[in-house]
C-alpha cells in the first residue's frame, strides 16, 4: 500500500497520513505511549490522544488563523475531532458553562421523568377504562 502524505505549508515538510496506515483492521495496540507521528497500524477510532497534544492542537487552531480542516490534516487528526476539542476547550474556559451544563442536565432529567410519568398515567387510565367496562357487564 502506498504511503499517503500531507503537505505542510510551513516549509514544505511532509507528514505521513495515518488514515492510510498499513495493517489489519483488527490490530489492537497499546497507544498510551505513542506520539502523533507514530500511530501507524492503529485502527481508526481506537487512539486516545494525550491531553498535551490536544491542548497544543487547540492553541494552534486559535493562533494560526487557518482553517481547522487544514490544521487537522497537518496533524493527522480528523477535522471534526479537532473542532470538538476546540469547542470543549472554549466551554471549559467559561466558568458559567459548568453551571449551564449542570442546569441542562437537570432539565433533561426532569423532562425524561415527566415523559415517564405521563406514560404511566396514560396506561393507568386505559386500565381503569378496561376494568370499568368489565364490571358493568
């Protein structure tokens, strides 16, 4: 399999693209000690990026002024993954975001509880109608 490479705009240095990594899709690897440059053979979706790498990537997106997809291609990361890291970092930077997320979680839980109670009430109404009809016969 030919090794695909991605051009970098800062000096023309080329990085290997991990999406065309050789190896069977069933390969299981311990990736905890791997840096982003040495992820060959690791199936897509099984790699956990180190927190330092994620923080550096987010900082690069914020300071570079280039599209996220371009930076993601240079780093060998899916552009949606990088976009999600930036979104998460932005939320973490706002202290009110923690309060909002707690409120949102509570609202979601209460709405779920309301749906369950409404369903239970509807079942009980149908049961009451059924048994009321049987006793009048």
